[in-house]
C-alpha cells in the first residue's frame, strides 16, 4: 500500500525554516500569511500503516522534536 | 484558511534522501519497502488556495525540479 507520512516540528520547538518563509513572503508581496510551519513529507510503499508507524519511530522522524502522521495515500 | 502544500521531487529527478531511506529500512528489519520519496511539507494560513499556488511558484517550491500540490488542511 502507498503511504504518506507528514512530519512536523512539535509545538514549542523552534521552526527556523517556517520563520524564514514567514518573513520572506511579505517581501514578495504576499501579506497576511501566518503560522507557517515547514516539515517533511515521506511517501513509500509498505505492507501496512502499522509498519509505517514503526518506521517513523525508528528512522523517519526524530520523535524528540517532531510529530508524525501516517496516512493512506 | 489553513493550507497544506506537499512538495515532491519531479519524476526522473534524483532523490538522494529517498534512496537513503530505502537503503536504511531493510537494515533495521523492514523488508519490502519500495518507491520511497522524500519531499517537503509546508503548512500555513493564507487567504486562498490560489494565493498559495502563487507562493509555490515564487518561493516555496523549485519548479524546475519539484512538483507541488496545494490542499485545504
């Protein structure tokens, strides 16, 4: 099955990429942008959603500073 | 509105992060993993999906080597 994993910085953890985007957008003429967060997207073929969650715990995400969400793609 | 942008390497473009994950997983005991792709996830508050697409064209994605997909979160 095709699975999509969304990996985001945990709430309260510094997100410098998000901050950089949030500052750059107004300079390009895009006003009113807020709460920008940048994370990672991993898509892969696996046997089950459960296996994908185990992969997140062991390799794909740094669970100390990141949250992950596994979805069927 | 809350918008989610999925950014992926274009088909045919080298994806070294994806390859690294694909090689690392079997070493951790996860067999049968295939077609791993690693991209970026950007989540932000914007006025419209259309505005988010313009942001992708101008800042968020490198359209030479990346495809993007804008979704309402």
